[in-house]
């Protein structure tokens, strides 16, 4: 329990005040936590909400919901920024503490924003894996697509722990496992530390190494759909690449062949 913060602030209008049920730290920069889920809270897998900590003037920050829409609790996957207005405090939460989040979820990384297709590619760097942790655990994704491929690129191997364990648990899950079995593939790549597949995802796409690794043809707007979430550089480069391949961008109002969301501002 975090005793440094006063947890007794009244929850403001339009905000849920929920209790931390689980915290797991992966590295000195990354952790995940779970909250109780209010019965009235509805969201679509892949959406984000604004999170804050109890206080007079909370700092609100966007967070992708990492758990699927059917789950009884809500999971988030978080960075720890040294001196970051929210995360310097958020990283100290413990079981029993309160976290606030605004009631209205939103976002473009939703199945509704994509036209029907055969394969769903989810391209991520860093905490950009979070919305895909939600989508790969949603049976609806397997109803809409034959195959799900999620790529997660980080600098170091230890930063891949969350995507590896979440994907493994999805394959073993009693509910989603039977959909995901043989249809969900995780591709991990690193840019600094040595690992079986090294390089920026754009480099691996351009060279064709990604497709060779998977034994799949290069992206084709006829059959493939793409979701992109990560740093601005990565978004820009992957967007340029898929647009050059003939993909058109989608939104909630007008579904398309690919959608983009940044994993942080900066
Ligand atoms: C749509 C959207 C969804 C987001 N979802 C998540 C999420 O699921 N998990 C998460 O941890 N963050 C997420 N973020 C980022 C989040 O909103 C905050 O920026 C982050 O929690 C840090 O907050 P802070 O107040 O401590 O520092 P801030 O003042 O917000 O950030 C300080 C600096 O830290 C760096 N930074 C911030 N966030 C990240 C990050 N995630 N990865 C790497 N560097 C970062 C940037 O350089 C930024 O300028 C999301 C942002 C957006 C726009």
C-alpha cells in the first residue's frame, strides 16, 4: 500500500475511482497493474482512457486499456518516466490503492475502424503493445480475421517480457486459447541488445526479413489490415510504408485498411 498519497479525495464527476488488485514490475522502466472494473464501464478492445491519481488537481494521462472488453478487471501497461508528473507517483502504487480514470473511453485502434480482411497486423514499439494486449485477447478479433500477427520492438530483451507472457497466456487461456491457437503469432525484435530477430520493424519490412521470418507474403491491401502504435518516428515510417503499398487510413467514422495511434506524446 502506498502511504505517501492521500487516498481519501472524493471521486469527481465523470470519473471512476477503482482499487488496484495486482502490480507487476518488469524492469526499472516498465510495469503493469490491474484495477477493479465498475459494472457500468463499457469499452471496445483497443481503446484508451485518461488515468489520474486521487488528489485535488490530478494529472491526467492517456492510457490504453490492455485487457479485453470482456474481462472482469482492467489491466494497464505502463512506462515509468523519471520525474514524469504522473508516472513518478503511479509507479509506486500497491494493491489496495485507488486509481482514477475518466468514464469515456476512445481511440482508433478498434476493429470497427478496419474494413474486413484476412490478416490483422499489429505493429508496436514500447508501451504501444498495450492496445494489442487487449485485441489479441478478444474473440471478436478472431471472428473477423483468420490470422493475427503482432510485432513488438524494444531496445532490450527484458522490455519484451510483457508481450511474451501476455501472448503465451492468451494461447493457454481457456476462453481465448482455442481461437488463438495456430492463428496468433508474436514477433519480437530488438534494436540494441542481441536477440534472435534484430532491427527496427520498418527495416525488417523493407528488407522483407519480417515476411521471410513468418513465411508470409508482403503486405497486400486486398487481404491485410494494419494497426500501428508506438513512437512518432515508428508511426511515421510504417505509415509511409503502408501508404506506398496502397493502404488507405481508416477511422471510426470511415473504416479503412490501416489505423494509427501514438503510444505517447513527445
Ligand atoms: C493515445 C495514448 C495512449 C497512451 N497509452 C499509454 C499506455 O498504455 N501506457 C503508457 O505507459 N503510456 C501511455 N501513453 C503515454 C501516457 O499518456 C503518459 O505520457 C505516460 O504515462 C507518462 O506520463 P508522465 O506524466 O509521467 O510523463 P509525461 O509528461 O506524459 O511524459 C514525459 C516524457 O516521457 C516520455 N514518455 C511518455 N510516455 C511514454 C511511453 N509510454 N513510452 C516511452 N516514453 C514515454 C516522452 O518523451 C514524454 O515527453 C499514452 C499516450 C497517448 C497519447
